[in-house]
C-alpha cells in the first residue's frame, strides 16, 4: 500500500516537475520572442521602409518601361501616404513623449527632411517613364530617403520607443501603430509639398486632396495584383 502511495506520489511529483520545466521553457521562449520582436510602431514604420526599398529595386533593375511605370506609381503611392501619416501621427508623438525638448528637435528635423523628399517625389511622380531623367530622379530622391530612413530607425524611433516603455505610456506603441496604419487610408496618395508638414493644416487640407488622388489612382497602372491599390485595405 505504502509502495503504491509512494509510486503514485512520485508520478505526481514528476508530472509537476515536467509541467514546471515546460512552463519555464515556454516562458523563456515567450520572453525571447518578445525580446526579438520590434516594438509595434517601429515594426509598422520599418515595414513601409522595406517595401519602398523593394519597389525602388524593381524600378532601377528593370529595362521594361511598363514595369518601371507600375512600380514607380506604387513607390509614389507608398511614400506619399507613409510621409503624411508620419507627420500626422508619429512626429507629434515625438513631441509629446520624448522629454526635455529632444522630441521637438527630432520632429523638426524630420519635417524638414520630409519637405525636401516631397518636393523630389513631386518631380518624380509628374515624369513620364520615357523621360531619360525618370530613373536618375528616383535615385536622387532615394539617396535622401535612405539617409532619412537611417536616422529614423537608428535615432528617432528608438528614442520614442524608449519613452513609450515607461509605465505611464505602456501600450501606446501598439495604439500608435494602429492609428498610423489607419491614417494611411485617408491621406493623399500623391506628393503635395505645398500643404506643408504642420499636422493641423495638413490634416485639414489633406482630406479633399486625398479624395482627388484616390480617384486619379483608379486610372494609373500598378504592379499585377495591386491594380489601383485600395488604401482602405492597407
Ligand atoms: Fe519619415
């Protein structure tokens, strides 16, 4: 009897040990995967950056004008929406959450860089693909964009995410990421540098301009499977 009880007790204890070991492996795996995962807002923004790089490479590595035109429109559509959404959502977040006036400095620097990028994008989006300056103009624009992306990913976003890790700001990276993605649905899909980078003015003038852009997108060529991309699904 006592032997049976001891055996049963050993089985239960072994089961408990394996559960604890399993839990500890699971929690280690969870912690590791969380540690490897980028914060939500950084993930949303860097995902756009990678797409822009992909579209750029499709254009500069192609000899086919139809292919270049389709990806040129896709590049413009992605960069225009991404830029305005950052100006409306991300740069005000720099100012709000990064303390000591540093966030304001990040935001002002990025707004200046965006203005230059939007001027270069406007020139590019108005070019016919047959224009010998089509690819050189894109390369000129991309050089500025690469520099801007590098600074955003290595300085600005890490500073914001560090501020968002504070207890009082917890969860805001996720909610900002959602708002950023939703905002891209209703902002202009072509470059309008004259609208400036002030979120209050840009937000007001952006909506009617966006409607005009989105209708005109219906008549532009896009890569296969992305014909007149519907901003509301992105
Ligand atoms: Fe940006």
